[in-house]
C-alpha cells in the first residue's frame, strides 16, 4: 500500500513539474523578444510602465524596442503588435494618445508609432493576420 502511495505522489509531482515547465509564458514573445508588463516594470526600475525588448535572455534590458507604457500587446510567430499610451503635452489640456506598433520578428523591423488608421493600413500592407488583435 505504501509503495502505491509513494508512486502516486511521484507521478503527481512529475506532472506538476512538467506543467510548470511547459506553461505558456506571456512575457516570452519568441525570436528573443520579451514583454515586461507594467507591474513588473516598476519593480525593475522602469517607472514609465511596460516595455517590449529584445535580448539574448529574459530580464536583460539592453535593447528596449518600445519604451514605456505599453498597455497591450499580442504576438504570433511572425509579428508583435502593441499599443503604447502617451500623453500629448503639446496642448494646454493634456490628453492621452494611443500609439500603435508592429514588429516584424524575423527582420527586426519596427513600424510605428502610428495612429489607429495608419496602423490598420500598415497591418493590411504587411499581411498581419486578422486573428492577431489588440483589445483596447
């Protein structure tokens, strides 16, 4: 009886370890791109909010691609799309603007910042799949 309990516990531990290893990491975007969300950005010294960076390893921020306040992002094997929240300081009354970006992973080309209409046109031009959406 004890033998079966020990075997069951070992199998359960193995399953938990495999689950933790294989779970989808929302911060790893592929092709050495990473997303650092706002709640972690403050902890590591980026007070302006979330960023997208490229690095040979996670949490090495030597090549920040989109600086500060990335509020949404999504990715697939070819592209990363992102929204950055910026404040318009050129006017007397401050208002917030959304800047849109598209990153082509294989060629490391960053398109943007765009306003929404320009972003939608560029998506079409680059062939970004319709399934790769940003929720506003």
